[in-house]
């Protein structure tokens, strides 16, 4: 796989910045049944207790030996996933490691902590705990991609994604509306 260069990533930022602020679409739903595994779903069930049903989140302890309730479901801007992967095919984006890929502006300015997002039948709440890049992300997309999402602009846009918790259970499917509530 050829990694995107920093020049290619910077050249694609205009498209990322055009993501809708208030209402967009769910583009991809991905379950991670085990470390490094990905299942693309036609329908995912979000639950207030377990996050995405069948996802390995419940087996990923944070400090204290329990999964972080502030990172039940991670969301990535679909435009960022497309830019980083260099592929318009959503299935390729699954390797980013997030569960939901939305065509929606998830920046700190547009969606500060506490903002709620309706996705399909469910409602998620944006958390303050940052979602950051890791060595696995670097391995899939290269050092320039990790460097690009880690810049001041990348962090402000939440290019690596955002942590959320489920506040209302429900089904979510690709093609569903993703809408900022408050």
C-alpha cells in the first residue's frame, strides 16, 4: 500500500472543511470483534451499557482495569477517512479503527464536549477525552497521516475522531441521518 504524502493530505483539506455542520449521513458502521478485526455492518445496535453490541470495546480496559465509559463509540469524519486512505470506498476506512464514519463536522468548535448527535435511532454524546492517533494507525496509513492528524489544526478538527458515549440505545445503518442536536 502506498501511503499518502503530507502534500496530498494538505491538498485534500478543502474537501474535509466542507463537511456539513448540522446534518449529514452515516457512511459506515464497523464492529471490532477482536483486536485488529473489523466487521462492516449493514445495521449496528448501539446500547447505553455496551456501546456497539458485539464490539470489543468492553474488553479494552482504560486505567483502573475497566473500559472507559467516555469512549464507548468513536466517530471519524468520513471525509478525513477518505482523504487518509486515498479511497472513496468506505470499506477501506474500517482500518482507521473507529465504529462510525459520519459525513459531519465533528470539530471541537462545532461539537464541544456535551454535544449530542442523533445517529439513526440512537443518540450519542461527545466526550472531552481526546481520541488520538496510535502506532496501529501509523502502521496502516503511514507517518505523514499520523503527523497530519496530530497538528494543531488536526486536533481542532478532530481528524483522528471523537469519543462518544451512548445516551439513547438504537439501531444505526449506513445512509441514516447524523444530526447535531445540542
